[in-house]
C-alpha cells in the first residue's frame, strides 16, 4: 500500500517510540509529538488534537507495526 511520506514518518516515529528502550524513550517522545504538533499546525483545523490524530491512525498503525515486526523477524532468517 502506497502511503504519504509524512504519514509514513509519523507511523515510523510511533513505532520507534513504542519499541525504544528506556534510554531512548525521551528522544522518541520528542520526535513523535513534534510530528503530531506539526500536522496539527499545518492542518489548522479547530479542535484537532494529538488524541484525535492518534485515534484516526489506530488501524493504519496496527498494519504498519505488524509489517515492521514481520520484517524484523525475517531478517535473522536471511542471515543464516
């Protein structure tokens, strides 16, 4: 499925945050929330919040995460 590059970057930032170790959580949060805030600022839609964006991306994020985890599991198999 072809995606918007901005959407892809946001989903990647969310995935990075969700899978980050404690040492990298703060940087991941900053990156993810900065991307959300940028989207809100550019959209200029009254009432748009981080939460409304996150809710609208639940299904695309699940799909993205599933694909990323499959990709990660396949890498070790290719190295053998």
